C-alpha cells in the first residue's frame, strides 16, 4: 500500500527510529510528532521525502535529511506499507534476546544479513560495546531526535582505540564527516565511550 502524508514539524525531534535495508525503514516511537500522524505505522518503508526519492540511501543519510528539515514547516513523506503478513514480526530491538541467553560454549557470533554485500558472521558485541552503543544511541536521540544503533555502533568502533578527543574527532570526521557533528556532541560521545571502557555505567 502506498500512501502520502503531510507532517507539520512542530519539534526538532520527529521520534523516528530508522534502520537500514538499503533504504529507510521507519520504526515509530510512541508519543512523538510522527506517532500522532496515525496514517504512519511502525515498519513503514520511506520512499520519498518532499518528492525526493531516498531508495538506496543509507539510513543515517535519511536521518540527516529529516533532521535538516526546517522546524514549524510541513513536509511530505511517501511511504510504502509492508504486506500485512509481516505484522507478527517485531522491530529487531524488541525481538532480540539478551546476549546472555545466546551464549553457547565460547563461539559467540551473530549472523548479519545485509541488503548489499554478503551476509557476514560477526562477533557478538562485548559488554563494553553494548553499553557504549546504548549510551551513544541516547546521545544521538537527544541531538538528532532519531535513534540509530548502527550509527552509534560505527561511532563506538571509530572511538575504540583513540587516545584523546582530538584523535577521535578527526577519525569521526573522516568516517562520518557529512554529519558535521558539533564539538560538544563529539565530546559527549567521547565521554560516553570512555565511561563504558571504565565500566562506569
């Protein structure tokens, strides 16, 4: 089902959580600006923003486009509703079991399927990574109004072996320069990664 909705951006945070499938999948947060537009449902696939197709765009680029939309103005979203047969499936974050339930011997791994490129088996995140990613995801939500665990994980990965905030800021700029994150946000992320390393959460 294709649908087009107009949303008035009354707050900076739209309350969208976007994950990646080669384009955008919007998981809607309750009580947010977008949640009040009842035509939009959890699991809707974003096709266009203000008439611009975003098919093939990475999820964090979609997040940036939504953040950059001016406040107190109306924008148009074209959405594709997934087939109803998939309604019993929940967003990954709800369905995922805690890592402690997945331990089998010492071979901990997770299979990651991607829209582009081969499926890969990756190490299950360490406790440090899980805590750091959660904290950075919280910071992303307060800064961008959008939760994005993959973007948070990328930022933690970039900061893992850096020795100081300047090194981290330069590496972050190289990896995700399009975002032009403000300095205070970069320092907060650096602090969160440091706290997770020290086990201070």
